[in-house]
């Protein structure tokens, strides 16, 4: 074996030597070498990627090669083997397509071949977002989502488009922003790409509604009574709410609308004051608000008053009268019978009501109640947050919304900066038209169409919008500036200076005329008129359409309101009680004058020149047709004074009547036609004092003081006074509980001095008098003791006590009233101390004997006046409570809020609350 191998190696060596001599092409024994040929690369075109090794490209060649070379140099990262011609490696940089020439050489010559090489960037890969699922609320910025990726993308894209407010950075792939609209969960595909390719990933994004916020209920404390519907409490809220809930459960009969958050209904059971938490929520979160509700037994009304504040709105149509006062309380009356059909409370401090056709609309904060004209029952509720804010009728107030009832009562429209909205009588939204329908807009809600002047369509055109489908048309260009609509919307007026044009509602010019004045320019029927409340004489001028010559002229006088209604104009003299009604229904305007017993006239409405009503600032509403005979009123107006005694209650009302009731039977015993601002009853109820002072001196000059014997209502004493600055005039009176002694406070010489006197009820002889002081005279129950104080609410207040006209004692403080014939309650005052030493504060009270001996200092609040209930308790109307003189604590408080007018009558407390005189036992 060893020998055989050796011979084989020798044989290989000999053969190798033989090959070198025969095939190398090298010079030997003087012979020439053959040049290489047929140089071929398997990969004549190479497409490489940065960072990725190529498949080595090794050529084949005919002949022997001593060396290889390449030109130009290979892209970075690729190598060229000069012995074998192999191209290999991993490119590290991009290179454009280039032709490379490879040369194979030996001593006999060379051969060449070309290879095309392109080095591209690596396609991106492994695209990863840290947040693969994003859930965010509209209006809230997301946490920026920045991806990682292998490779070098040159761009990013996404599909489908991101929700509004979010964006994808095309250079970095960052997803960021604040979404502005709600979007359901969606998978978004993000692509990172460069010239070599791309990679993708998905991110799921959900945009929930912004969590609602700022939930506000207009009525944060509701005092309800069994059987009486509450005014719907409509909230406002920022954001979108999917549902409302309340905890704990509302009182029986009340409900929360889960869609609108409205609290409404008629409670059926008593509930102590409870705080209810209302939650408004959506998928983005929730917000809460608290409303306290107390439900008490229904009021036991001794007398329904109707309206008690200044009448701000009157409507008269279809046998119904609708009234509303300054407090927002409204009432619906049957004109024929005078019966009160329905009443309630509207929005804030203005008379936001209207009536047309068979429809009554009551404005409440954040919405409207739609009611039936026949009896006032509720048809529907329109919810519109921001509508009817408190104080809407204050001068200069800008509520940014308006509403109107169609002239035929067929629909309701609302205008705002965001659009015009028309609602059916069932409360459904029928038309929604975007645009600024608030700024400068003058609208008329006609039958079937809303007419818009100075609106989005232009300042000098009329836009007509269908109340059924919202289709809109624009009339021709007007001459001059739009001024006002006729009362019935059939025409309108424009003006250029004092030149007035009359147009049909379709925008057709019907007349043009130059007038001397255009103050309060208005029109109705075949007439237009002006009323200048600042010109000399306060002229009212009524012109036929197209004429500059008035057909009727009237000098209204100072403090006269001109109120147009239907085919009439009512001229109301504020203080005198004079009413002039101008009839526009005929060929020539005609005037009828009337007088009414109440002053301070504030509102007027008519069904015709023969049927009209007027209201005054104290809630009195009079039927104009009755003024020439026996005046008829709707309700009683405000209760000015209430006096009580055992078995009797007397109530003086704004319509000029005193009503005397038996409280135990709620029975009306007497009606006395006398307008009184202050009443007093003797303790046995047989003597009634009535002072003709309606608290508005200059317009109701009668200051007569009458005393009546009850039950006959016969005048037993009368002291005539008249409000005149140069004459003595009564400013206050007192009646002793015995009914035999009276005190009078009389102003003299332009109210620069006063005389006070105490006499028998007949007026003589004089028991006591002084001068210079206008404070009340306080008489003991039997009339033998007099208390008078010098300065109320002062550290120097002092009270003198007289017996049968002679001073018997002096005590510190200001007297409040006699508890009985031997005890007097006095309020004490002191400086507040640093840092405001000049502020005087209540410092408690004391009870003194008729001889000035301090008997006790009960811990009472500051009482304004008192009526004795028994030996240990007194009633104060200003607090509407009965207090113990021992403990100083209230032993009875009213179930309903009062206004400071009330009395005790035997076991009853009778007081004005809201728009009723309420009677309760204690």
C-alpha cells in the first residue's frame, strides 16, 4: 500500500508538470501565450439592497487569467476578487444603476465583460406603534403615537382617513391631534414606504363623544305642592348627552325625561326637602347637578288673586284673555264668565306668553310650553337650551334667541345665530335652516310661512321660508331700509329718511309717501301711524296708506302708552286711569274715551273696538266694556293689606275692593268698594280701619281714612285727606285692638314736618300729640298706652311710653309693638365694631313693662312688626312666622313663601303667597 501511493503522487506530479508546459499559455521554449476569451458573468444585472449580501457573481473564462480588474469601482460594501473576478459582499450605500466593466488579463492579452449593478435602499419593515388601540373623547388630545420601524421609510400613509382633528405625519408616521367629531372604532392601516418597498401595520381608533359638562338646572330648588304641576325644569349642558338619570327616585308624580333631562309633572304625595342628583352621560363620561325638591300639601287658598305684578302681556282672542305679569306668572281667563281657566309660572321676570288661534305658548327657561286655548292644558313641550333666559326683557339684555307663535296658532318658530327652527304643536322639529337668524332680524310668523327681514338672505329683501318643509324664496330688492311689519303681517314698511314705502308681504311696492315724523312707525289694515313720545304734545298721527295728510290726530300727553292690538290702538294714561281706544276698522278712525278706577295702566289688548281689556302695574285687569257701568275685573290683583281678628279676615286688593271673610268657613261675608293700602281690625272683628293709600302717591291722590262697623260695613268715622303737597295728608294710622282709639301720622308743608295724634275713633277729644316725627304710633290693645320712638335702627334709638297722654317711661331701642297691655317689645342696635364702626347692626331685643322695667331679653330675630297670638307668642308678617317669647324660636312657619303681607285670625294664619291668599292653621 505505501509503495502504491507513492507511485501515484509521483504520477500526479509528473502530470501537473506536463500541464504547466502544455496549457498555461506562458512562454516556454520561446512560444507566445493565448489571451483569455469568452469572459461571462452569470449575473449580468444585479439588483442589490443596502444591507443585504448579494449572491457572489463569479465569471467563467476561456484561457488562463493572471489577474482581473473592474471599472468603475464597485458600490460601497461590494468587493471584487482580482484573482477570480468574483463580485460579492453586502452593499452599504445606495447606488444608481451603473455598468461595470471587468477585464480578465494575462500576458497574451485580455477579455472583458460588463455587469450592471443597482443598489437600492432597503424596504422598511417591522413597523410598530406603541398604542395599537386608541380610545379618546372628542375635544381631548390623544397621546402622540410615534412608531418604530426597521429601515428608512421616505413616507407614511394611512387608510381610511383619520377622524377629523387627528393627523398622520407623512415624514415620521406620528399620529397626533385633538379629534373634533365622534367616530366608531375603526382599524386604520398605516404604510411606511420607500423606493424599495413598504411595510404596514394597523391601529384601532375610537372617538367617543366629549363627556358632557356644565349641567345647569334653572330651578335648583323646587317648592311644589300636591296636585299642582311644576314648571318644567329644563337643563342646559355643554356637549352631547345620550341619557339622563336621577338618584334617588323623584317624588311620585314627577319624572325625569331620559332624553332631555327635563324634570316635570304633578306631585301626588308630600316629600321633605331632598337633594336629587341628576347625571348627564355619554360614552365619553358624565356630569352631574343637584336639584332640591320639597312637596307639601296643596295650598288652601282663601282667595285666588290672579295676577299680582305689573301686567306685561295681554292677549284677547276667541273668547279668551291671556295675561302675564312682570314676575312671569300667567293666567288664562274665560272672557264671558271671568273664570280663571289655568295659570302658572313662566320664564324669569317677563311676560313671555302669546296666544293665537287655538294655541297658547308659555315661555319657560330653556323651552316653551304649548297649551290648548280652550282650557290651558299642556299639548307639548319644546326644549331649546338657551331660550328665554332670566331677565330677557331687561333693557339692553341680549338673549341671542327669539321665538314667535304663528299668527294662526299653527306652529312655533325659534331664531338664533345658528339657525331658524320651526316646531309643530306636538313639539316636533319640522324645519331646521342654518344661518344667522338673530342679528338684526325682524320676523313675522305668518300662516304657513316665516317671513324674514334683514336676515341672511340680505338686508333689503324679504325671505319667505315654508313652515312645512323649509323651502325658501327671496323677494325683490326693497327701496329703503326695512322698518316694521303690519300687525297682521299682510304688509310691511320701509323708510329712507322720512320717505315711507308700503309693501305687500310678497315685496310688491303699493305706496310711497313722505311723512313729517316716523317715530314708532306702525301699520294695520288701511292705515299707518306714528307716535312720538318725545315731541311736544306727544302726537299720534294716523294716515291712510299713500297719504301724507293724517286722517286722525291726537295729542296723547305725558306718560301715555300707545299700544296697538287687532284693529285698535289703546292710549293708556299711566297715572290718570284714562283710556282712549282708536278704532281702525272703519273708513275713518274713531275714538272712544273711558275712565277706570285703577291707575298705573300698563297693557292693552282688544278683540274689537267694543271688546278690550287693560291691565295695570298691580295686577288689576279690567274689562273695557264694563267701565261705563259696573267695572268688571279678571281676578283681584295684588293683596295690599290683610288684617285679622277672631272670626274675621279683611283683605284689600288692587282692584279697589276690601273682602271680609269668615276664615273658619272660608266664606266671603262682605265686599266694600274702597281702595285701601292699609287695613286694621279690632280684636273682636267689629271695627275695620281702612286707609286709602295704594303706595303710589302722585297718581292716586285719595288719602281718606275710613272706619267701618262690621258686619254691616257702615262707615262709623271718616277722615278725608287728599294727597297735595301744600295740604295736610295722612301717611299712616293705627287702630287699637279695642277698636275705640286711633292714631294718625299727618304730613304738613310739603312733607317737611309731621304731626302725630291719638284720639278716640270719632276724632275728638285729643288724647296725645307731638310734631316733627313720622314714625308709627304703637297703641296698646286697650288704647290707653302709647309707644313712640325717635330714630329707628340706630344706637341712639329710644322709645317713650305714654299713659293716657302723659309720659311714664323711656327705654332704649326702637319699639316694635305691644304684646299686651303691660308688655312692649323693643329692638336694640349697636355699632358693628372694627373695622366698620359706622355700620349699625341688630343687637337683640328686650321686653319692657308699661312702666319701663326690663322683663326679659328673648333670643328673637329682628322683627319688623308684631301681632299678639297669645301671652307667649307673636306673629311677624315679614318673617311669616310665629315666635315664642320664652325661647325666641319659631313655633310655626308658613308652608309656602310669603311676601310680607299676612295676619293671624283666631287659630289661622292668612297670608299672601305667590298669587293666592293662603290660610293655614297653627
